[in-house]
């Protein structure tokens, strides 16, 4: 089961009262998560208000050396209310995740760069990433991406079956 | 499959091409034995890579992680380097699957170890075990829960 449950500390796209909540634990440098990105966009389009999509960080630091900083960058953007925009840009540029690139994306999003640079260094920002990772461990995350539908880990074939499973779950 | 309360069978297996590891060398620490079918499954965040990210959590609980499959020591050597693993992979290679059989987790049909987890206490007694379907990576929550329960029991005693 997902621990802790989804709360207002999470980044959620979609109504909080939606009948279906999909949580993804993702790594910004993971190619599988990269493939999942457009699939989820499609699902969000199809399901509209029936779906609340939540993203939690699960960077595999040993395998993906840029993943942690990318996650911190997205959380820093969140402090200026641009989490999803940054999340999207990063997934659309997975092979350009150096610090310079992340700063570029922040500029593209019109963020206050000085604030952004400060927030990247702030312990509370990296703390959110670590907190998500801990949540993943507790919840039984077993790779990236790992999905939870209404709190329960999804063990199916997300590339081909996730949309159907979500439609079936309400 | 061996259950909690049983003494964990000792073993001596190659952990690198020229060094063997004996289970009894780890007495005094808790041990997580992760039996898994084979190296080189084609996904990132495969079970061993995943546990690699969690070593700090395990060490905080005074637990050492050891992976075991029937792959040979040179295969483990290459896999360890490729995935940048920071814990030993043991070769249950010759006699094939002997240690897995001692723990009751050998898959005779496939000639591989099953996907099974054991958590041992500092004295080498099994305190938690779990068999996962081959196709499902069990994650680490069971291991962490077991370690925390062991902490809680210690606190009470």
C-alpha cells in the first residue's frame, strides 16, 4: 500500500476528488519513465476529471547520476508554482540534464533565477526528494516507473495495459 | 522454504573471482539474503540495482546485503561493474544451486534460484523470509519492516 497516502504536500494534476488516483514514482533520467511520459499524457487527456495524477520522486542515483539534481530542480520550480512545467520539460529533454541545462529550463519557464538557484541549494527542496524516495521504499516501489492505482501497487504491463486498468478501476 | 526461527545454513561462495565469502563471517551483523533468478535482466531499477540505492538504509539498521544467483563469478563480476553495485553477489554455481536448495528456494525446472528474501539476525537466525513470484520484483518494504520489527523487539528486551 502507498505510504504515506496522497496529501496536499504532493504534486497532483487533476481534481482531488477524482475517482481514480494514479501515483507514479519516477526517475527523470530513466528511459522507461521517459517512455511512460507520453503514455500518461494520453491517459490524462482521455480520462480528464476522472483522474488525479500524482508524481513522486524516485531517483536511482547510482544508475542515473543526473536524476537527483533534476528532481531537485523540479521541486525548486514547484516553489514558484511551475512544478508540472519543469517536470514536462525535463522529460522532454532527458539527455540534457546538466546544471546548465536545468538553469536554462528555469529561464525558459520565466522563473526568478536567483530564487531558483537558492531553492536548489535549500535542504528543504532536496528533503522533499528524499522524503519521496523514502515513501517509495516503504510502499514497495520496485523499479522506475512504479505506479499505484488508488493506493495499490500496479504490477501489470504499464506500456500496454495501464490505461485499461485505470478505466476498469471505477 | 526455510521460515523464521530456523538457523540459516552456513555457506561459502565466491563473491569475487578470487575471494570467497562465508555466511558465518557476517555474524554480529544482520544479513539480508536476496536470492534472484539471474543477472542481466533488461530493465533499470532491476531488483539488485534497486537495493543498491538503499544500502544506506540497510546499513543504518546494521544489516549487510548479499545477492545470490547461480550465475558464475565472472558473470557477477561484469554485472556488478555494469550496475555499479556496492554489495557482493555470490555465485551459487558449483554445485549448482546447492545453497538455494539448503534454503528451499531452488527452481528445479529453470535451474535458477527463486526470487526470495531472508533477513537474519546477528546470531544467524532467520527472522523473516519472503518468496516473490519470479516475474515480480518485491521491492524493499518487507525488508525494512522486518528490520524495524527487530529493532522494536530489541528495545522491549
